[in-house]
C-alpha cells in the first residue's frame, strides 16, 4: 500500500497516507465485505468442486502488531485475523484456495475463545484442520455434535488419555471429559509427539470409506496451507504494515489485502509467466513500473470468463 502511494505521488497525484487513514473512518466496511464475498463466489464458479469425498479446510489465525499510540491509548496492541481455506481442487496449491470464514478480532485473546465463525464456515463433508490453539474439551464436544462435518484437531500433550475397548479415548479427567478418536504419532527428527483428535471414521460409514491413522496424519499436515496464506498476505501484500490508525481503517486494509489475493487468483496472464499468485503479482508490478498510468496497464488485463 505504501508503494502504491509512492507510485501515485511520482505520477503527480497528491495523495497522503494520513489523509487516507482519516478518510477510512467514514468508509463503509460492508462495501469491502460484499466485494470479497462476490469474488469468493465467482472463484467457486470458475473451479469445480473437489473430485474427492473430503474437502480439506485448514484454518488458523495470525497476529498483526499495531504500533500507533492512538490505538495503544485504547488498549489495542494487536489485531487477530481468523480464516479458513476452501480447497477448490485436489492439488492443494495456494492458487486453488479461497479464504473463508473471515473474523477480525482487536485485542488479546486465545484462539480457543474465538474463531467460531471460521469453524462454522467448514463446508459440509469437509474436514476442519486446526492446531492446538483451538483445542479445548468444550470445543471438541461441540465439534462432535456436528454430524455433517469432520475435524482434525491437534490437542495438547498434557491432556490425560484413557483408552477404551472400542479404540477411542477419554480425553480429560473432569466432568467435561470427552470420548473421541485420538491418533498419536511422532516426528523423529525433532522428537515431537502429536496427538490428533478427530471424528473421521476408522471404519466405513455410509459412502465414506475408513480413514486410516496415516491418512489422518496427512490431513493434519495440510494445515500448513493456511500458513502459506499468512506468508503471502504479509510478505507480498504488505499486510504486516498497517497504515491506518483506527479500527475501521485496519479492517478495510485487511479486506483490501484479501480482495487483492482473490483478484490474483481470478486474473489470467500468459502461461509462460506462471500461474501462481506470486507470479501474477510480479507480472502486475512489472506493468505498473512500465506504464505511466494505472489505467493503461489495467486495460491490458483479462479475467477468466
């Protein structure tokens, strides 16, 4: 965003960041939310549903630190962005994912207390893949009540486990203890133990085949896709550098970054330049530096139809 202002200033367009920040207080956030949802629906139309029975839905949160004294005076030191990823094809590439279940929280707070909206965005017959930050006995109990969706949730190693004759485990010792399937495996390289609570079946039910322990572990590894999204938003779309000093402006900037990510996936460029989001971004940046006017290079772009 800062680079954009510099480009505009170099072209003789007098735009100041502080003016943009102040103007954000009067802008309507719903406009950006509607645009994001519209692009999400458009991208789903362009991509067929997964040709497999289970759609992986990795979800997590990322923290963006705030340095403005105005926000600090309101005791707001950080903003947390929650999101999941709808995978639109079977190769699990970042290019084929759509952020979903967006939730923005200002201030401190553990993931286990928030993120309900993101979890609810899990598609039917999909598998929500979550890390330990979302783990709590209450949440596991709530997830088990949903018969239309599945989950793979890494739980803390300090939870007490008691194995039952049916192969499941009692997790916890208090009244809120839950009975759930738990898959254990370890990473020999870093000597780390992983405990995954899941409601995926270990025997065939209806049209769904049994999911082995190895397959549960592989599904858990797909959670890394959401980390790639955070990396792209912060490193390449500069989301880690907030340029506004009010909560409405920050929310707008977050949605603007997500909208840019969606547009990059809808954008069509010559095959020889690559089809990943980063390749498309570099292609656009090359045009921005080549042309004197944004209007000139924008007319050269073509979107999937």
